[in-house]
C-alpha cells in the first residue's frame, strides 16, 4: 500500500466508521414500531398540508380545496382537521441550513398524514448549499419506508403498482458521501434485513388482498452483488410465504425495456424495487398514464404517511410566470390515495372517477403548462363539477 495515501484513507475511514454506527442504530430502530396506525380507532385524524415551493403551493392549494369539499362533514364534526404547515420553502431551508427546519419537523409530527407539495433539492453546479432533499429527510425522520405508486391505463391493459423501498439504497446517505481526495469521491448504498423484509411483506400483502397473481422483484443483483443481492434474496424468501402468487425477478435495465414492450407489459402487476431504481422506473411508467404531472405517490410508514406528486417543483415555470398553469392532477391523485389510506374510500373513489372522466374521457379542458391550456384553478373547478 502506498503511504502517500495514508492521510486521505485515514480521514475517509473515520467518516465511514461514523456512518456505519449511524446505519446500524437505524437498523435497530426500525424494529421498535410494530403496528400500523389504526385510523378507525382515532377520535380525530389530522391531515397536514405542506405546500413546498416552486409550483408546489399552487397545486397543493388546489388539492386542499378538493379535500375540504369531500371531507366537509367530517371537518364540521371535528373528526378530521386539515392543518396548514409552512416553512418548507427552499429559502427557509437554506436559511436554517437544514433539509427540514426543526420547527417544521415538529409540526409534521403532530399530523397523522401529510399532503406535501414538491420541494426544490439543490444539486451540484446550481450555486446552492449542499442541503439534503426534503423528501429524503421526511422519509427518514418519519420512517416512511414504502413509496407506493400506481399506474393504470385500462385501454392498454396496464394496471401496475410499484413498491419502492424509500429509506435505504443509494438515497439513504445521499448527502454523506466522501471526497477521499481531489481525485476520488465515494457514495454508499445501504440494504438492511429489516428494511427489505418490511417493503417486501407490504407488497405481497397488497397483492394478496387485491387478487394480484404476480410480483416482480427488480434489481441489478448481477452487478451490485452485495446490496442488491441481499435485497433480491430477502424478497424471494418473503415471496415463499405467498405460494398463490408467482414471483419473478428482473434486472432494472431490461425491465425498463419490457415496460415499453406492448406484448409483455400487460403481464406485470406488482413490483418491488430498491430506492433509486424505483424512482427512475416509476417516472417512465407514469408516461403511459399521461406523464409525471398526472401521477400521485404514497409514502407509507407504520406511524405516519405522506402523499405527494411524483414530479419536482418546476422553478422555471415560476420564473417564467406560468405557475398558475401548473397541472394539479398529480396532487389530486395523491389526495385520492390519502383519502383511501385514512378509510374514506367512498370519497377517494369519487375523486378518482372525476379525474378519470376529466383526463381520459371528456377532455373539455386540458393543461398545457402555458396560456394555451387551462389554469390550475380552472381545472380544479372542472374536476369538482364532476364530484
């Protein structure tokens, strides 16, 4: 070993040591919460509404308007509270130097479920401080381990539900990579037994309860042998507990191709994926439904749940004065998922049916993101007319 590297390596090893202790403690902490929140047993459900930044406040306000309409009686009877939560803008996060300011996090923890607008994440070269993604931090702090994204296009035989592991993989320590020297940078990918078992079990339970016959595990275990290999093997072992369900395994690169294969894509139903692959492939899948602007997303934990659009904050739209033309459909889909999660299935179905009619059948109004289409407010009024 070359002694000229000793200083670099020693410093990197100390950072790595600290990171490993942190992740081992996190793995132990996962085991502490045993049961999911029982919403039927709650006297009052608190829904936090957090607008984020960019186009987030515009489309979140639209979804909040719909929630208020659908839950009017429950709100009057104090069975549901809709609670605004401010402070998750990029400006406030930079001022505090945190992905989520402490006071905002405390407010989030007072809620049972959260409807969250998109937030801006600084990236290399944009001149902003290296602040971790608010989404990643919320998922970690509230232990929202399952990112659930449905995609349905009945005319094409597509009925997919993606279970993306949300707190591990390549995103687990995304801001804690190590610049070993000017020549070498290292990031980390994390897989734990408990973390993988719970996402796999949630996916298989969903499949069983909804009459799904196939679960597809998607990794790159042929190359990323340790972490992806562990993820694959644990998911397969959980799958053995569900003998009525066929389990198959795919590499992420070929799966991206099979989703655009008209003959094969109808075969898929439920997917389990590590964090990074799930993030990428669900954006591809959303394109079949009309794009990322049309897709909602659930982030499920045992104590908390958060619902959001799958797209970003679109700061360029704001800069160009086009925020009022932002598409609210992603947040409305997320709101429907939220309603279903808290046991308001009738209201969730009403909203889903109204969206399907407006987006797929009637199409009297369309969103283009510009003055060639409807504004966000006009489109929400259009959807509410169908409720």
